[in-house]
C-alpha cells in the first residue's frame, strides 16, 4: 500500500473501497507517543496529563502520517487529536510567503478562533507561525500575515477562498489538511469550497476529517479525498454521554416568559438557544431589563463584538449567553453546566450540537428544552432520532420543581444599563418576542390579531407576577 505522505502517490490510483479500522493500538499516555519534548512540556504546563479517548485512539495513526477519519462528539478532545500531529509533522519546516504548509478548515469564526487558541501554545513551543483566516475581520491584515509566512493556517472556507482568488494564498505546499466539523460545513453550503480546497493542496499529503456524523456529503468527501483512512469513532452522540441530563419542561404559553427569565437568573452560567437573531435580541433586552447579566450572540453581530461577548461569558462578566445556532458548535466554556433550548430545535443534529456545549470533557451538565403542550409530539420524535430519552415535567414559574431542575430563581428586577447587550427598551415591562417557531419569530409587525395576542400575554404575565407577590 502506498503511504499517504510519500511523494508521487496519486489519489486517483488508489481510491478506497471503504475505510479501514485502526491497526495501531491506542496510547495510554502522551509520553508513549514519542512526541517532542517541547510538546510534552507544554502539555504538562497546561495540566493535560492523560489523553482523552479520541486522542489516545487517533494520535498514533495520525503521527504515523495516515489519513484519519474521526467521528466524535464535540467536546471529546478532537482539537488536540488532529492538532498535535499536524504541528509535530510540520515542525522544522519554514513556510514561504503566501504558502502555508498545514491547514485546518472549520465552519465558523468562533471555532477557528478556539482552535487557534488551543494550538498556539504548542505552535509556539515548536516555533511554528499560525494565521487565522475568517470573515468579519480585516482581510488586509490576514493577507499580510500570510505574506510574512505562516506554517499553519486555521480558516473558514469562504474567507480562505477569497484570499486564494486574490492570490494572497497558495495551497500547493500544504502537506497536512484537516476538516473539522465537516458535517456542519456541508450543512452550511460550504461543500463546493471544501472540495476546491482539497483539489489545491498536495495530492500526496495527509488528510484528516473529523465529524459528528458521516452521512451524505461527508461520506462523499471521504470517498473522494481520503486515502485508505483509519477510522476512529468515539462517543458519537449526546444520548451516550452519561454525565448529561436531558429535560423537557412543558410550560403554559403566557408563563413562558417568566419561566425563561427565572432560569436565566440562576446562580451560574447558562446558554440559551433561540431560532432567530430578532428573538435573541428581544430576549437579551428583556433579561437585562429584569436585572440579568445577559448578552446576545448571532451572525448579525460584528466579529469584534462576538469575540468580546464570548470572552465576557467565559470570564463571568456575562452570566447568560443568548444565541442562535452560531454558538451550537465550536464554543467551549469551562464549567458550563446548563444549556436551554428556549426555542426547540427542528433538527436532531441541532439538538446534539446545542447539547454538546455542556458535559464536555467528562464534566456533568443538563440540557433543558421548553415546549408548549402542542409541541410535545414533534419534539419527542426529534429527540428519539437524536438518541435521547428526556425526563418530561410540567412546570410553572415560581414553583419549587422548576428551581430543583434548573436552579431557577426570581430575578432582581433592577434594570442593567449599558454593557454588551442591546440598549434597554423604553418599555421595560414589554415581553420579548421570538419564542416559538422561526416562522413566528420572523414575521415582522403583523396585524391587529397578533398585537392583541401579545397584549393578552403581557396582561396574563403581569397578573401571574402579582399573584406570586401576594398582590
């Protein structure tokens, strides 16, 4: 069999019939792998002592230069599983202007930045230069970084394609290529760009593909562009994570606002998912007007805003992150033990990836999904497809059961001024819109019946609050 990194090997003369299982035994420790001393010292300095299962399984094959197909739940340690081999096999080489030697392709800006942060200590130890190439940031600065020479590039497909078309980047010397979260790149419509990139890197180079699912377009990528890959599948689904609890909370429509607000006011961080940017902004304003330190994250925010908001969530300045699915992948926050689907996901994959923001790397966490009675049947079908068996509970705001499951508590009610969230609305008591289906959340102003319905909901919410206060 031709070695996938041996010059002269053609991808076309050895199409894989199917993938093969690993032939190299997993490593019990990083020290067994023959990693450079600089890498071992960096791992020790970061407090990383034993490899996670996906790392133990993948590293021996990847360090040997084999093509790798890794299936693993997000948060399982994939970044070092492919990042360490990529860096070690690139070390000692020097990139020329605009010609990187290794490439990591990811679907979102947040994941690109997170991968860069995770690999930078090891790259610095090995004296490798890294560049991050993503949309929403200065393309001129990114082109300058490539002109100065970067051995390793972490990129999103669209921005990388822009730089290639501008002749600011040439991929012909890339020897190691990684596709991370390949299924999401396909779902987002990046398949043509990904295919084009794989056609430009060295045909005899090493390729590693990591994905939570291996269906449809991802399977075609594997067949067309990986050579006799070794397959490693570790912890592929949210339902298989024993440290993750799944709850469905059935709420009464008018009470949904109060339930969400009380959960957000809990002691500790929480990530709230909604379907639309409009819904995210409305909920964020509502929470801040209720005294909850919340911030919004969605594709309508500039990249500096998104980066700042994530940093504030990670360091605790912001306790509630309200987000669209832009945060469903690539977001890692230590000690995030609660994820709430305020709007139920409409796709099993979305549920799995939203859920994957908690119970990461062996930690525990809970995933809460709020539903109205009429949504239960559809959600049950979706969660069955996701391999999840949730506990179903009917709850109301202010009840002990809601607090027991989520840590919910009454918010301070003191409006917050300024900060990372959108400006506080003039009417602090106005309910946020956008809860429900994406169609409902994106209709705009609507007609008289919709306004009347919102007025009724607001009145009922106020009456419920008065009753709880004893008035």
